[in-house]
C-alpha cells in the first residue's frame, strides 16, 4: 500500500450498526489519521462542574458583547473634538482614543478568552497522529466529511448547550458591529477640513477672532504668533534664524489647528535671492484679496519665508534647520527639503514640497498670512489637489 492509497480494509460505511463516531473515526483512519486517545472532558453530560464552566464561558462572551457596546457608544457619543486644552487632563476629549481603544481591546480579549476556555475546558481531550497523503475526493469521502463536521459540532456542544450558543451570539454580534463601525467615518464627506487651515483669511473675520486680526490694505488677516501668544514682528527673528509660528488668535496654537504649525525662516540675503529666483510661479503671484480689490503679491516678505512644519511624508515635524546647507530635516524618516528651492524634497521618502505660507506685514508691523496654504499641508490623501485652483501642471 502506498501513501496515496486509502486505508480501506472492508469497513462498510453504509452499515446501519456503525455509529456516527465510528464513521468519523473510519474517515480519519482512511486519511491517515489515527485516534490515539479520545475522552470527553466530562464523563457525564450536564454535571455541576460542566454547568459551572458553561456559565464562565457564557459570562466571558457577555463581557465581550458589553465592551463592544461600550466601544460603539464611546465611538459615537464621546466628545472627540480637540478643545483649547483649558480643561487639562480632565478634558474628556483627551481620553477619546484611550476609551475606545480600551473598550475594543477588552471586547477582543474577553471574546478570545471565551473561545479558548471553551476549547480547553469543554471540548473532548483527544490525541491524533496523521499520515499525510494526497488523493481525490469520492462519495465516501464526502460522507466522511459530513460525519466529521457533525462530530465536531457535537463535541463543541452547541446543540446541547443553548446558553453558550446564545451567549456567543450576544457577544459576537456587537463585536462584529464594533469591528466595522470605524468605516462609518468614511461615509461623511470631510469637506474642506483637509485643505483649509487656521491661516485662512476668513478666520480673521470671525467675531471671536476679529479683535486679534491684523489689518492689511482694508482687510483683516490672521497674524503670526509664537506658542506663548506673542505676536511676531520681523525684527524678532535674527538673520539665519527660525521660529515656529501659529495662527494669532485664541486656540491657534492648540491641536484644534493641527495643520497650522509653520516654520518662519529669516534667510540671509544671498539665500533669499536664490529662493526668489527659484520660486514656483504660484508663489511669485499669490492672489490677495484687499479692500481695494484683488492684487498679486509674492509669498515671501523680504528675506522671510514661511513653510509648513508638517512633513509631506507622514506628518512628522520637519523642523531641523541646517543654515549652512539650507536644508530642512524631518527626524522621523530623514526626509530633507531644500529651503532655497521651494522646500522641494531632496532626500528621503517625502515626494512633495513643503507648502509655503504667503506672508506680509500689517499696518501695525506684525507679520500676517495673506492667504492660506496654496496646496494642502501634510501627507497626501485622496483627491488631494496638487496645485491651487486656476493653475495647471
């Protein structure tokens, strides 16, 4: 007999005297699997110990369902929008990610414990040895497969353990919903939240921001400020120096404006001249709305240039400035950007230049943003425009 021949010594599977387990065992034997040991976990079904273990497994399934429902509730109703941080660590929005992570993690944990406990404490103890072989299926193999599945179902005890069946369904149903619930975030159109930042001039016209805005040729614009709230004047940045700036209004430096952090650099004269020669056309002629109509201005102000601080690879802070080489480095994955060539990527995985923020000085001498970023800052995303409206490749 070769390894590919079935071990058939004349056992008639149609013999009515054969039990389902006999058919199951014969099927395993024909497939080269011998049952060395097979023993029910409990000698008699329905014992007190078995019932106690059923309750434990069922309780674990119910806990999985409970935490799945908690995840869904937190995912939908827990405050998630970043505030101004005034609430400190007591601000519920700070714990949003933690809450949904803990709830979903516990749901998976209890469901896994329930399955493992069921297998270890309720399924029969068995030891099998298998001889591997190949061969086509035939009608008898199909009958054996049916008996095998039925035996496994019988061993699991779903039919005679209705409580566990119901508990597993109660636990699995919310867990399944919880697994697909995050897809709901793809249903809502994000609108302009990925393309409009806190530098947009419309922010300066809002009632809560208008008092902090700068006036430039008859229109309000967002001023540049440091993290401590101090507004920025050109003389505050030494030649060759750089600072991180944020929209100059309340909450401008908070996570609510996560796309806004910008690096303001005061270039040396020769470096600024080189950048002016290399400016992309869209940065040479930025359309600025004023009280007297639209006008075109360069994105730079004198020897000052402002680049988005968010790396276009995966969003790390690209803020390591090498004055001698005129490179901006991102510490996460070593992307490098050429400061005097529109912050174009010159090394590393980033493939897009850092967007430039058009800047000027208002009537009181403070630096302002005359426009939002002309291209969206940060990593790429679906339908991300590569150039501002009206420009062509």
